[in-house]
């Protein structure tokens, strides 16, 4: 309802303004939001938009400081309008309504309260005004903080270092340079001003406050207390305000520890800081004459209860008379690096550092710069020492050592003739002149072996040595050097040993003489040449020069010639060689591959015409027998002939001797079986095969009267005779023939029959047609006569041999041959039960 009323009221005002004149619109707000302001006496707590008649005047004011709680406030900074015309810091301004006057902003700064709690809280609430550190005549504690220096004679050195961490306080001078009297356990600086009371600081958000705390004499600074959290950080710190905070420095009573030396006035190390234990004589005289109090002695320390501190002393030092001293021990026990544990605040303590007379001891090497081991350690800055008189130390000269350049040396002797390891006792007489001892070494001769060949490997006495290999050995020593004769750098590249710079063999010895030696070895690169035929076996290759394994020196040029095999014709080169010529040249700078592309052509190889039963001892065939013609491109497909009379053309293939066409049993691309005429004359004949319209190919064949061959089959790796048993099955290793039973062997090329035959037609069963000459069956040294041998009924060119297995044959596999006249057949195996 109220919102509706405001809308109606605004509309009414706008309407009225429109009736009387122009109406302006102005937005008034604060940045950041949250502060209040007044417009014409009415309070607003958030952004508001006003509709005023043009030219009307209005009063706007705000509070200079507005609190949003006990610990955060907003401080007025000024006004700003959209035209940047009304600028000023006065909280109250008068504005005139104008159409261009669109907005008015009151800027504020957000500030947070920071409570600084000190030891002398003066009231509650805390004041916002600091009290200076100390007033005249006010008692307090001395604090060593920066001060205006007291005039001193020109020759006087500074008494104590002046810390550059804070400006001078406003405390009471004590008469000691750099020391002021302050109330309480210490001094606190806030943004460079020393304060002596707790106080409140209002600081803008993200502002920084610098704190610096100095403990008074007898106290130590232990850190800060910040918003309930104890922080053990530096006495000097920068605090960034991001909200209300409570901060307090923490001081606690200390333990006064005085450190002195025996003899008096030497220096010690406290927490690794060099500390004198006496003032210079001129400083003491100055203060005696002036009557002032001595400055705070640097050898007096205020340690926090429970803290630990490291004690020590310089390695050596001189007293006022020029005598050398080194630390012996502390009265708390221990020497260099002794730990002092602080126990009991406000209870003073004293520590005495006892020193002993020192003497200079130096160890040297010849040549200079070699390593020695002194008291179990080599990494000394130098081998010049100051040791206590009467102390014992061990020095060792290594049997072998290396200088900074990597050269090796062999120990010879100490100058005093002692052993390589000896114990040195610092004698009292060395206090004045010191002790100097030299270790003498001999340089090892050096041999450096190198090569320019990547991937090479060197072995020294059987152990691999990285190249370049540096060898240091005693004078007169000998080592064996070995490099591989050949190193593979990949599948087709290798390097071969080519020699040393002073010798030729891959394995050698070298002696270490007095002079250094530089040895090197070299390799010769070899690349592999490969010539392949496609299809495989289609050609052989003639290479000049030749190579046993196909590898050639990289600077070699190889001449290659492709020699086609029977049945192939060279077409072109591919790979690293090109062209249609069968010969070419290749440089062997890189591995090479030459591929000869070949085309198959029909052919009959030499000895490609043989007995159809298989390989026979006699490389000839007989009239009236079946022959196998082997080759390539003999036919387009496999075609078998009929069981009846044989045809002279099969699969568009013919075979002839002279003008006589041969009956064909079957044809195939690589084999043709044909029947030879029974009246073919003995001697060498040319047998030609034609495949359709392709050129005729021919081969030589020798014809003799008897050229027997027995048919068999390959079972495993055994050529088993095709022997038919009485039950019609074929003999096999798992079905052996029985002794006493008659078997039938089949063969061809056994010569003429008693009656003439009709070439190409199957033999008749009746009457039987025996051979003119009965063959003999040979088993070992024994010969047997068959029961019958003649033309096989129903077959062309096949001889049937009936044979009764002897009863005296031993079980197993019997090797048989069939002899016709003085010609034997191929060997066959007959399994016998």
C-alpha cells in the first residue's frame, strides 16, 4: 500500500511540475553504501531519487564520522556530482535543482579499529593519543635503540653497531650512546613514533601499519600477539589492516649471560656472530676519563628462557702481543659448536672460553694443487692450519690422486721420509716458525684414444672405455686395446675396421712411456647391395665387383646384370635402379635395393622330359611308355583325357615328335603327360608342345629300348610302391604286404611286348600280352623272377608285374628295383608284414 502511495505521489509531483514548469530528477547516494545523509531535514539511509522543480534550492548534509559498530566506522571524504562541479569536504552543501544535475555522491572511507595493547594501560577505553616514550627524570629501563650519537674523538671507533630499523625515540638519554631509558620491558614504535602507552588507531581498510619492538636491558622480545594468536615473527613487521584487530608486543624477562675468554680479550662466536670480549683500549680510556658509564658490553647477552645458542670461536686469532690462539673448550663443556641451553630467567650466568696456543702447519704437494686427506677430510679451503700445541693430527697422501685437469699422479714420498699416512704432533718449537711438509708425486703418462666414427667401441683390457678414452697408467705399464672388426649401424649398413694411426690390427697393445700419446683408429663404411627377382627365382644376378655377403665400401660403384632363368623374360628395374636394360650401375654411398621385374614365358627346361613314373637312374625314355613333360605355360588349365583311346589334342594343347602327334593323358600349366609311339627309333628327338596360338616350345629327349620306371606314391618322406594286394587295396605302411601273397606292381618303359600293340589304345585283357623280355625284381643282392609281366589291361603304356612276396623276407620295409636287361628302374619301398 505504501509503495502504491509513493508511486501516486511521484506521479502527482511530476504532473504538478509539468503544469508549472520543468521537473528535475536527482539521485543522492553514498559510496560505499551504508552511510546516512539528510535532504531538507529528512534522514535517508540508502540511495534515494528526488524530483525537484528546476531552480529550487535544497540542503544536503551528512555526518563527518559514522560508526557501523564499535570497531568499524566510515569517515566522510567529500561530495561529487555527475558534472564534477560540486566538490568539497564540507559535510553540508546547498544544491539547486537542474536537469543536468543527475546525481550526488558522498564518498566515505571505511576504517577499522586497531587496539595496540602495551604494558602500561592507562585507562579504559584506550586513548587515541599516544604518550611519548619517557619524560625527563622518569625512571625506566635502558633500551639499546638508535640515538643521536655522542660526540667522540676522530680516532675513536664506533662502540656498537647502530641498527637501522627505527628512528630515535623520545626517551630519556642515559649517557650511553645508542641507549635510552624507557618505562617497562621495552620500546614500541608505531609508524615510526615511539609510544609508551596502549592506544587505539583507526586505519583505513588495506592500509599498512609498521610496528617495531625493542626489548629493554634484561628482557627479550618473543613475538606478537595478534587477535588471540601468538606469532613468533620478526620484531619489525608490517601489518595490513583488513578488519578490526588487537595487537600486542610480547616481552619476557631474560637471562643475562656474560662470556669471557682465557686469556682475556679474545673473540668468540655466539650464534655464528663474531663477538669481542673486551673494548678497544682507546674506548676504555675515553670512558675512564669522562666518568661516564661504560656502553653495553657486546659480550653480555640477554637470552630468552629455554632458548639454545651455538658457541664457538674463529679458527685462530692473535692477541695484543701477536701470539696465536685457538679455541680449546668452554666451561659449559665442549668446544667449537657447543650448545648453551638457557635455564632460569633473571639468574645471571658466566661462560669462560679457554684458548690454547696455536702453531701454523702447512701441507703442500709437488706438483702443487693435489688433494691430501687431513684428519679424515679432503675438502679443506687450503692445507694451511693453525693447531694447538701438543695436539695430534693425521695426514694422508693418497696412493693415486687426480689434479683439477684430470691428470693422475702416483705418490712417491713425503719430504720427511715418512709413510703415506702419518701422525703429526704440533711441537712447542713449531709455535714460532710453524711446520711445513711436502708430499712428492709422479705424473702418470697418458694415452688418449679417439675416433671420428660414431658408434665405434673400444675395449681396454677387456673393459669398455667411452670414446675419447683417456688412460693414465704408471710408467712402463702395458694395456691391450681392442676394437671390433665390424660394427652394425643398422639392417643394411656397417663399418669395418680400417686401421690405427700407427698400426693395422684391430687388437694391439700400447706401452706407457714417458711422453703422452695420441692414438686414433678409423673405420670404413660399408652398405649392403640387394638384387631381388620378382617373381622370386625368375633371375640370377651377376655383380661386378663381387661380394661374399653383399656389402660394399661406400665409395664403390657396383655393376649388376640380371640373368633371367628359364621360363622368364626381363622386363624392367624397380627400386634404386631403373630402366629396361638388364644391366646397370649403382653407387654404394647408401644401401641399395634393385628389383628385377620379369615376365613368365612358356618353356621346357633341360631334362624336363622324363619317365612318368619318376626320377630313374637312366635319363632316357623308352618307346611305348608314358612320359611327363615339365615346364611353364604348357597349358592354360588342367584337363584330363578320357579312359578310352587317347586324344592327340587336349585343352587346345598338342605335343609332337617330328611330324607325329602324341596321344595325351592330361595337360596342365606346368606338366603334360603323353604316350610315346611304340615304334619310335632310338636316339635324341625334339619334343614340341603348342598351347593354342602361342609359340611352340620344345625340349630334347633321348629314346632307348629299355628305360624302366615303377609307379609309387610319396607317403611322408617314403616313396612307397603302388602295389595292389589280392583284396584290391594298395600296400601302405599301415597295410603291409604279406609274405607268400601275390602283389601287382605298375610301371612303364619296360620295352616291347610279344604281340604288337595299337598306340594310344588301352591293352586288352585277353589274351594277355607279355613282355618280350621278362624283367627281374632286385631286393638287396637277391634277384627274383616275377610271376607275370605284360601289358596292363585297360591302360595305355603301362606294364603290369605280378610278383609273389618271398616267404623268407623279414618284416619291415623292403627296398626294391626292377631290372630290364641291364637297366634298373627307380627305387621303391614295399612294406612287408
